[in-house]
């Protein structure tokens, strides 16, 4: 066996491969690693997040949409002003709280405070109403009742907050807010805690009024108020309801071994029974004829309305099976009355003294109606799309004319009357009015 042994010289003569040291820097290794990609993503997200936060907090606008129901109106909000706006207007605003003013000549000015947030939309629906007056009232929304015209072209109402009458003369020039509540008449009704005033019925001349009260024990009381002497006198007749015929004569529902329709003098004397009435609850209403009244009563779960002749006692009755008769509004000049029947589907009728019923295709808000002075048309309020719309209905041609509208956010209307060619009513906690 041949063995070759390399000497040191042999080894030196050969090319020997030197070992290579391969160095991979840390940046390259990290670049291709999962950790690097994750860190990069986080950094990008942080940068974007900070940028978006800065944009959202300091630069991003909010959107205000003003939608008016008139053409050619003005908008003022912040330091921005827009003239002759038609329909809808979009306004971009920075974050903050702004006073919005929307106006148009001949209409009430609309004011609201709007809170603008970045990238959020705020919509303001503006319902333009005619320039009118407002008289602020005290108490809650339903504490002021029995609005009526009064002497010296003023108005009168009763405040249940302090059980007092107030006389007021609102300034009808472009929404002037009258100071206070008007003038207190300071008439002591002699009420005690627990007594509740339900209604006030004024005499034709407005010099007197019947005040209908439920006392603390649930009994019906009637007090006669004289506005000249500022006195109140109780009628001890157990009257369930009462109304005026003339300034000196009245008609009432008396509970005396059953309900009776009676006539009496305004101070409670000269009592005369006309007819008996079925049921346990009844109401009476005057008409344009002092010798004829309207009586409502309920028997066998059916509401009935009757025209009664006070001389003969003859009654013409009409049953209303459609629901609860909740409003009777007699014409000031004619031999008929409006009847509002409350039900799931409320109905309104024109009832003639001969018993003929004529349905009217309207839906007044809880029977809120009043006659125009001629008796040929009437005005009513209806609730539609968060607006109270006041309409005039003509009996001759059965046409309806829009008069005015108010946003339901201003309150619920009540006590609708016509005085001095103004339509007056209580809206929330204010007396409102506008020219017809």
C-alpha cells in the first residue's frame, strides 16, 4: 500500500481557501422580519391617527342644513350671511355653538342655537309665520284658560296658577313681547286648596262671567263674577253646567233628582225647569237665538246632541254613534253648530237645528275651531308633519284656505278666538295672534 505524506512544503505550495466571514447587518435582517413590518404598520397608524385627530379637532367642518318653506329669505349664522335663499341651504361651519337667525320681510324672525360637531349634520326646518304678537304667560302650558276678547280692545284670560283674571293688550306690531302678564283684576273667588277651575264663560257684553269649579270634595260649583265691582257670588243651585242667554239671563243643567234643563237669571233667581235630560252627564251651549240652546248628553253609551226650544221644550235630537262628542261650537249668526266627535278616527259634523248631519272632511286638533264673525266660514287648527296649520273652511263652496302655520315645538294651541279681526289663541305659555 502506497502512502503519500505531504510535507510542510507541499502544503505551502498549494492554494488553500481562506475562510470567509459573512456579515449581515442588523438593519437588513430587521427589514425582512415580521417585527419590522409590524413596527412600520404601527408607526404609520400612529402618524395617520395623529393627523386625523388634528384634522377632526381643528380643521374638519360640520354641516348645517337650513330648510325654509319660503323663497327669498336671509340666513345669519356666525360671521356668515346669505341673502335671497330659496328652499334649502347647506352651510359648512367649524366646531362650536352658533346663533342661527333666519328672517324674511313680513314674517316672524326664526332664532335657534345650534351645536356644530365635525363631520356631523344638523338640520333646521324653518316654518315661516306671519308677523304677529306674543304675550308671555306664567305657569305651565295648560294653566292659562278661557281666553276672550274684553273691553277697550283688550283680551282677558284666567290663570290657574294664582286663580286670577288678567287683562292684557298685546302689541300687534311685529312680534313685540309685552312685559309681564297683563293687569291682574284681583278678584277673590274664595277658593280653597283642592278647588279646581275648569272653565269660564263670559257674558255677551263681557262685564260678567260664570266660573265653573270642581271643589275639593268633587262637587260642581258655579260662581258669578262681576268685573265692574270685582266681586264673586256663589250660585247654590247644584248646577252641572251653565251658559249665558243674554247679559241678564242664563241656561243651565241642574242636578235635582235627575238632570234638568233650566233657565234662570244671572244671579240664580227666577229658576224655571224646561225639560228633563237622560243620563248622568250633560252640557249646555247658547246659540245665536236666545230662545234656543244646544244640549249634549250621554245615555246607553251613545252621545246625543239636541236643539231645544226654551219656550216650548221641544227638542230635536241627533245621535252620534261615531264616538265621544267633545266639542260643540254654535254659529254666531245661523241655526247650526259644529260637532267634533273624538274617536280612533275623529270626525267633524255640521249639525242643523232640524237634525240634519253634514260630515266635514277635516281633522281639527282636538276640535280646535272657531267661527268667523259672519258665520259663513270657520277657522280650525290641524296637526300635520310637526306643524300646526290654521285653515279657514268656507261652508258655501267647501273650500279650505291656508292662513298660517306654527312649529309644534312652540307648544300646543288652545282657546281659539277671533277679536278685532285678529285670530288669537294660547300657544304653549304665550298668547299668540295674527291678522286675518
